[in-house]
């Protein structure tokens, strides 16, 4: 048999109390026994549950009516003072309200009268047990909602090619949900919806996060930042933040696996005479020895200057192409004119035979 609770006694009110009195009594007791005020106090936690349970029944008209009927609670009145009852149905005061005529009938057929009363009492007990059990079950089901992980959130970051090779730190702005600080995610305060979160149990917040971008990151890579997604429900973990990496384009450099493909211009003089040229890389300038008579499109491999992927370091492959300077001095132009007169080679002579 489930223990019966006198909800009026728990709240310190009477069956005659109006809605305003019940609300006032609940607010006073809820503040007194609230878990946030009485941390690690099991007795206070139990009282808070009882107070909340009593309030939930007595504040609703239909629930209170059913509860009163099952337990024999009735409002007192001027013409029905004898029917006032302050306990459960088996309270001795019930017998005092019976008329002398009823008592005489009981003496004549005591056995027959007791049988229906016992049957009626059992029926009421079963109804009460079912009502209480359903309320408790419903409350437990609500309290035991399974934990749910919060939703993941996504954002993009654009970085330079140099940052993708050497790594960098970036600050990103995100919007995520977090547990409401006012109601601690409970959604209600003193029986009313939390004014801070409007009964949602969570709030939307703006946050700045500094993210470390690792070296040799690829375009389209995703970085995961744990627990920076939306708020988890019913004690579930927060979601995660996923950052999509976008590398700003560079016409001179491309990737081929762990290799870096680098297109480098050289002058006609460097191509004809050869010599050492210096090209900029993300780790400083690198010297390349260009042999005489170097053609446009010729490749040079620089071992170990590529990307580091899973412990394997690639190479940098430099492709040179001959490029005429955008501006030439008058002396340079005169030299090119002299070179034109001296040159006897026709580079296009055998194009159709190649």
C-alpha cells in the first residue's frame, strides 16, 4: 500500500483555503526547502519534493477535487458544520456525524451493514492507490527523462597558405545555448516559468573562442572543439563545435599530397646564363642553382621541404618559367635590339615536325 500524504497538512493549509493561500504557502516552503538553499540535505530535498507534489495537486481544480473526494476532505459551511472533516476517511469524527436513526439501523443489522461499508472502503482505497501511483509514476517519468547530448554547431575559418603550413591561432565568434543560470535548467522558479529563460531552461549566448590551427592543415579540414556546442538536456553532454578550414587561394603554390608545387618565374638572362636564384618559402629563402640554357617549365625537386603528414615529409617541386620583366630601362631595350640583330636561330622552324 502506498503511503497516503495529507497535502493540506504538508502545505500548512486547510480544505477551506483558497488558491491565493495555497500559492503563498507553497512559495514560503519552496524557498525554505529549495535544494539550492539546502545543499546536500536529504531531509530538505524530500520536503521540497513533498511540497511540490502537494502544490501540484491542490493548485489544479480537477486534481484537488479528485483528491478531496478520495480522502474525504470537504469545505466547511454554515449549514454543514457537522460535515467538516480534517483527515482521511477513516477519521473517528466520521462516526460523530451520523444520526441516531442510522445508529439504530446498525444495531438491527450490524453484519449486513458492515459488508457494503468494507467493500466501499476497499474501492476507495484502490482508487486512491491508483491515483497516487499514477501521479508518482508520471513525476518519476519526467524526472528520469534520458540524457540527451546537445546539438553540434558549425562555423568556417579562412586562413592564408602560410598559416596552413606554419599553424596559427584564430578567435572565432559563436552563438550557442547554455543552461539558464537563474533556474539552473529547471525551467520554473516558485511554481512560475523562469523570467530569464521563459521556461526553456536554457539561454542563447555569444562567445569568443581562441582556436589553435595545427601546422600543415589541409583545405576543407574540420577541427573539433569539444563541449562548445549547444547545451545538453537532462544532464546530457554539451554538443561540439566543428570548424571548417578554408585556405585562401595562391596562384603560385598548390598541393599534391604531401608535396608542395611551387611555380617560380626566372628572367631570360637567368635562363640563358644560369646561376643561383633565391625563392621565398614559409620557412625562409631557399637557393636553387639554375643551369645555363634552362627552359621554361623545367622542374627542380627540393627534398624534405613539403608537408608533414602522419610523420611523412613531402618535397617541394619548383617549376620555373621564363618571364619578361614588366618594365625595362632604355639600356636594356637597346641590348635586346642588339641581341636581336646578332641572333640567327629560328625557334619556330621545326614546329610541324615535332
